[in-house]
C-alpha cells in the first residue's frame, strides 16, 4: 500500500505493516494537503482505515498478544527503513537536480508529470514507475541502487522461502543478509 491513488479502493488494512505504512502516509499527506486540497478526501479515507484497524486490533488490551506486539515492532522497523530510503532518495534527487540547475518542475516536464504529482513522487507518497526511475538514472546519472529499494518485506521473504522449498532447488536460497531487516539500505 504505497500509492495514494489506490487508497480509494482499499476496504481495510490487513496487517501491522499496512497500519505502519498508513500512519507514515498520513503524516506525509498532512503536509501535502496544504498545497493540494484534492488530497484531503484521500487523507480522510486513510484516517478512517487507520482508526478502524486500531479499534479492531488494539482496543482491548486483554486480547493483545506478545506476537501481535512483536509483529507491530517489526512492521514499525521495516517502515522506518523504507522511510529512510525514501528520504535518502529524495535528497539525492534534489542534490542532482541542483547540480544541473533544475527544479522539481523541470523533472516533472522530463518525466511527463505535473508539479503536484512530482512532489508526491519525491516525497514517497506515490510510487515512481520503473520508467520514471530509469529516466532519472539515465538523465541525472544516479545509481539505480540509490533509486530502487532492494530489501524484501517479511511476507515476501516467507513466500520466497516456501517457494524455494516447494520447487526443491537447494542452490537457490536467500542469504542471511536477505533475511535481515538491517539489510534494508
């Protein structure tokens, strides 16, 4: 759940990871709504999803398990790593734009996006397309590893481990680094 344009189609948050992503997105939207009022209904819907999830999962302290707290802690860590990645990418892009005497609006022209959407992309509220990242890589000469997050979310790691076991290819595996949250750059 990263692209704000998809929020209108989301019926509920399904996990602690979704909750943490939603909380981060809500903080970002709080700032962006000031410049783009069309984002207000999206933020309102997001806040409703957050409230509904918290009421369902966290309102009765007698039923909060240690596992639930552990999952929440892991989700919070992962989202924080993702937030730092987006912040570093934002700083790198801005620095490179400055070195080319370009503005975010110029980048928008280059990518074919309007000013407010470029702001959403740069701030990590909406996802860059692969094409956008390749253009930024080629034109602004930024290493792709600085533009594309290469860490895996926990549910993806688990799915991959199960898939590898299912296809029975012993040489194919995730390394210890791939399994650690700290491997998120």
